[in-house]
C-alpha cells in the first residue's frame, strides 16, 4: 500500500486515513487485550501494558505500510499516542461497565 500519487507527491489524504485507521484499530485491540488480561478494575495496572505496546508498535507498523515516519514531528507522535489512548480508554471503559470480559 503506497501513499504516492501519479505525480510522485505524497497523498496527504491517504496518509491521514492510514494513520487514523491504525491508531483507532490499535486502541480497540489494546482494550480487548486489556480486558482479557485484567478482567476487572482491581487489576487495572496490568491493563496498561497492552496500551503501551500498541503505542510502541505503531511507528514500525506505519513504516511497513509505506508512511514516512521520519517526517513525524512531536505533534504527529503525540497524535498517534493520544488517539490510541482515547480509543483504548473508551473501549475498555465500555467493556468494564458492561461487565463483559473477553
């Protein structure tokens, strides 16, 4: 999956969609793993490990998808971390309050 157009310039729209999709899915997947590892709120600190792993794995995954992560500045890296955290937090909160452990 390349993010270049016919003219050889990076397609910013496709780059943005790829980054948003990966951060969203990584956050949701990390929440499902957190729910499996720490089924209840008493073991909440164990649930942070999948979140940290999801954030750390994303930059190499983006590189594999053809995104030039060398261009990422502080704002882009914070965006990836925050979006992953936000999706993880919301998904895991729903799983904890619904009482469903995966």
